[in-house]
C-alpha cells in the first residue's frame, strides 16, 4: 500500500507524460498484487491485463500524437482539487457503513451467495461458479467492459490514421528515382 501511495504522489507531481503512463502501469500491477492478496485472482488478472497492458499501450499510442510534457496550468486548479477531495472523503465515509471484510453474517453471505451456490445448476448449467457468475449473471457487465476497451482501441487507431502523410495530387514524375511531392493533410504546400 505504501508503494501505491508513493506511485500516486509521483504521478500527480510529474509533468512528463511518458513517465506518468509508465507509473500508471506500475500502479495497476501493484493493484493486481493487492487483489491477489485478497483472493480475487480473476479481478487481479483483469486489472493486470487491462489496467497495465492494454491501457498502457493505448495511452502510449495517444502520447505519440501529443507533446511529451504536460502544459503548465494558467492558474492553480483549486476547484478540481476540492471536488476530488470531497468525493474521496464521501467514498471513505461510505466504507464505514459496509460490513467487516469476510463477515459471514453480512447480507451478501445471507442472500446472494446461497442463491448462486444453490441455484446455479438449474439456472445456468455451468459447473464452475465463477465462470457462471461472470458469463451469465454479470454478462452485460462483461460485454460493457469489452465494448469500452474496443472503443478505446478504435479511437487510438482513428487518431493515428489522421497523422499519416498523403501524396499530393499532381502529375506523376516519369524519370526514375524521382518521387511525387509529399505534403501533410490539410497543408497548402505542394
């Protein structure tokens, strides 16, 4: 947890966007480690592959189109900081109302878990409970996550295609070794 806090502080203070992306990937791996320690291996694998893998690649692709340094803000961002701290405080306050971790008397263990374990054979007919929950009961959630990752990838591809150079219209040279002039899209140069 200390390494995660240090990573977040370094990310918040860094202006180098490449470093921020790499540190974001490191944070995702650290989060995956915490999830493994909490016995949530399936969520940890998703965090490692999507959070550290695909997200890092997509952000590096987007960084290719940008400057590598973040511009300095024109004024101090006190309002966004205040909103972030307020939302964080509200979320932490909300955790105090949750039952203790792994409490057998918690509502989820009294109602939801018995239903999944008892009715899964008749409702889904999949022998593995985790697979049945992810593929059937949470099917829309899984489809939504896949759609988000696909849309992000398509967005990066669309941005990268805009950067390609195009051949300017005009006569094709007849002499060997000569090439047609090349111009960036949208420029007035021949």
